[in-house]
């Protein structure tokens, strides 16, 4: 059980009554750590824990609480609060199943303790289907057993809307195909009765053969025309699906990628769209034509001899029932095959991306064992699904074959008694083969349809995911570069913030150095500034305006980033430099390269600016890649510049060249720099020293050195380490 008042903007949030329960969570461990029920209740004034009998076992005033956190335990966790006197008090324990809710509760306690409006989310990530309670293949994913495949199919059908003319043409051709397929059995029966048996009029034979030849020619033409249209429609719809899913992926929030691995995402664009394409090429056309054929044949059979027709169609209900019973189980199996494919792609992508690490540690055998495990999972899931399908298909084949047996038994007896002509008997027999063929094929269609819909569901899951709010309807406002952090708080795990109440101001043209040990919150500060994530509390202002009110795309166009590990795309040097400014002239590219101290080494390459850099820039050295990324930032001409360890892991000479390039780059821009070597921040307007997500010192390099505090100790430690390395 969990409740919380409706979340409201802080400016509109009313002050709740003192005794109103704002948070109510039911824990699943008792005080001894054994499974049991205890309830956490939080009001505006106090925190209490209630036992199952209603007794209050713990009660703490909100005014006594300084902070709250979740302490990880084996298989679970414990909510703890720290009082203003420094005492740590355990509140309630719980298992991992509901840990996420108590993480939000800890965040809510801190908000109340600081007098802030309560703004938390107690909605857990779904691991089970709300309808059938089955485990979901992925958290907050779709349930393969409960998904509405009809709606999924209709969504795919909507992709045909731009191709109305081709769809109408294909429909007309399908109707023509149905009529053509009905003609040969009719001609066969007519030839037997009029030429070979009853009338024995041999002069009619050339006429019937000519008609048959015309049917064959027309059937060939229609088949070719239909095939061309099917290829066009399937190719374009699959292309549109890939386009939409890739476009959706591009605009997803970074938190989505934190939860999903690259291989699992790429399989949506490749594997799943390919399944939809296969169904559109092989499945949908036959579904339409065979459905029409089924109606036409049934009509012809009843017109020929309704008694015999009822007999030969007797097994049909059994075939339909078998298909209906096994539809969902088989569909679920093929959905699981899709999940195994995603995991297979995920591992394959990860192992190949990290091949250098694999070889460096000589762990090829270990990686092969992991690969084989995923490969075997995929094999077993595929074998189970296909085995189930072929078993069902075998049953269907048996009952469809009974139709022919019934026809020869009942129909043969009727011919013997003179109740049915031999021509009509052969005609009925031919139609039976045509009617039970599609019925068997509809079983195969179930296979194709299940695979395609499972893939489509995974595609639409990505398309329907919450994108970043780009604010495209908002105008792009030129910024001067003033940045203000106002009591910003943020945590990837909301109960354990990485940034705690950060406040500072950077004026246009300032250079702000972010300093601190690993894990202090430097990179997270940069991520917040780029709006890769948004603050849980507080606000970030750009030019005096909350940056959530600005166009995200317009804002990022005015922010440039030079990373510690620069990423180059597999193209030419000039293409990578011009990446942030498409359409830049060659002269502009060269000027940017010169400013980045990259021009000379580029000219030393055999193909100059047309040199291919390879995947991730593998054909260039680390220093060369870094200078290309600086040239890219210079050409981009941002108002706010971010330098994330831009000179780490390079030799002294290369660092000197990079520092000269950075000196040109930062002129007239608001710059935020994280530096591995603290001495490189001497010229910063202001240094911000972070420790455990809080600002502990702030000032110029000289001021902080004179203060002899945390920054001074960091510089001294680094200096001593450099001396030791130099001596050794």
C-alpha cells in the first residue's frame, strides 16, 4: 500500500494540515528483519512507524530531522534519518522488491525537513503485468500475453496511408487473383463433362484449351504486378518503421539509455523491423488473397453440390478451434524468442566494442562461454517455439487431409449412384485442395503474424516512450552565457543525491573550474548544465531564465562540449570538424583546425582533410582526436563551453598544443572546465571545489591556495605524486 497527495507546482501547493498523512508505505520486514508488515506514516510534523496491531513503535518530529537516506542491506535496505545532533536513527526495513518506493520516501522526508513542497513519485517500475500478473520480459515493458495484437496490426496498417494508390491497386489485383484461381477447377469439370464423358464433343476441346491458356497468361501478369506492388509497399513500410523508431531513439531521455543496453536497442531497428517486413512481404498478401479465395471457393462448392460440400467441410471447425487454442501460447513463445534475440545482440555488441579489453586480459574463453550461453538460450527458445508450432501444424494437416478422404468416399458413392457427374466430382475435389490449402496456410500465417506482431510491439514500445521535451514550439533565444545554479539537488537514485543544494553564478565570459575527487559530482554538474538530466529540486537559470522554459534544441545549439574521450564519427577529418555546423565551408574548417593546432598534423596525412578517421577515430592518436574535437567546438562557436578533462592522458608536448588551442577556444565564452591537472586551472575566474556533491570551497586559484584548505591539499598531493613519478 502506498499513498501520496497529488503532486503540485511549488507555487500552488497548499500547506497541508499537520495531521494529514502525506506518505504511507507498507514495509515487508518487521523489527527483527523477518517477513512481516509494518507501516511508515509521514505527516507535515512527524514520522512514525505503526505495527500491524496499530501500535506506534517509533515516532520522530520532522523538525529533528536533518537528512534521510537508504542504507543498502543484503537482499533489502533500511530507511535511516540523521538528526540535527548527528544521531543516525533506523526507521524501517524492507526487501529489494519495494526498495525504490522507500528511496522516494527518503527524498520526501528531506523535502519536508527543509520546508520544501513534497514532490516525489511512489510509482514503482512494473515487473509484472497488471492484468495477468505474469513477469514482464523487461521492467515497465509490454506483456506478450495481454497485448492487443489487433491494435498493433492496425498501427502497422496506418503506415500504408501514404501509399493509398498502391494499396487500392493491390486490392483489385487480389480480387482478380481470386477469380483467376477459381477458373481452372471449373474448366476441368466442364471439360470432363462436355468433352470426355457425357456429351463427348471433341470440337469444344480447342475452345476450352484456349480459355485455359488465357487464364494462365492473365494469372502470370497479375502475379508479377502483385509482386512488384508488394515489394514496393513492404520495403517502404519497413523503411518508414525504421525511420520512426530511430527518430524516437534519438529523442529519448538519457535515463532510457541508462536502463537499456545498446544491443537491445539496435535489435529494435534491425531484427524487429525485419520481421515486420517479412510478414508484409510473405504474410499479408496471402492473408488477403487466400481469405478472398476461401469465400469464393465455399460459394462455388455450395452451388455445385451443397450436400457434398457440408460433408467435406466438416473438419474445418476442428482446424479453426485448434488454431484459436494454440494462437496465444505460440505467440508468446515467439515473443520470448524476440527477447532472446535482443539479449544476444546486446552481448555481441558489448563484446565486440570491448574487444581490446578482452584481448588485453586474455579473456577470450570467458567471453566465448558467455556468448555460447546466450547462443544456447536463443537456440532453445527458437527450438521450443518452432517445435510447438510444427506440432500444431501437424494436427491441422491431419484434419485438413480428412476433407479429401471424405470427398472420395461420399462423392465417389454419389458418382456411382448417378447423383453427381464425374466433372462436378473432380471440380469439388480440386476446390477442396484449394480450400484446405489456405486453411493450412493460415496456421503458417499464425507463425509469421506472431513473430511480426512481437517485433512490432517492441518497435512501438520505443516509439511510445517518453521523449525529451525539446520545446520545438519555443523560439531559439540567443544567450549571453550567464549561468546560475540555485539550490540544485539531483541524484540518479533519488534517495542518495549526487548534488546537494548547489548554488553559484557564472557571468558571461567567466571560466569556472570544477575540482574534486572522483565521485564528488563534477561530471553530474556538467550533465545537469547540458540538461541531459534535470534537477530533482532547485533550478538552473540561463540569462536569468529557468532553462526548462527554453527550447532544449536551441539551448544545446549554443553549448559546446570537449570530452575527455572525444568521440569521432567514421568519416573524414573535415566531416568531423564540421559536425556541429553542417554546411560549413572548407575555409571555415581549415581556420578552426588552425585554431585547434590541428592543421599541421592534418596536412601530414596522405589524404589531408579527406583522411578517414575510422570507427570512433581509431586511426588517429589520442592527442589528434582531441584537437579535432576542439576544432569541432571552435567551428560550432558556442556561448557556453564545457571542457571535461580535455588534456588528460596525453603527453606533455601534446598537452601544450591542446592548452594553446583551448586558450583560443575559451575567449569570450562562459567556460566550465574539469581538469585532471589542477595547475591547468590557474587562469580560471573561479574554482568550485566539490566534496560529496556539495560546494566546500570557492574562489580563485590564488585565494584557495592561500586559504590552505581542501583545494590546497589536493594540489599538494598531486604535486608530491608528480615528484615521485618523476624520480622513479
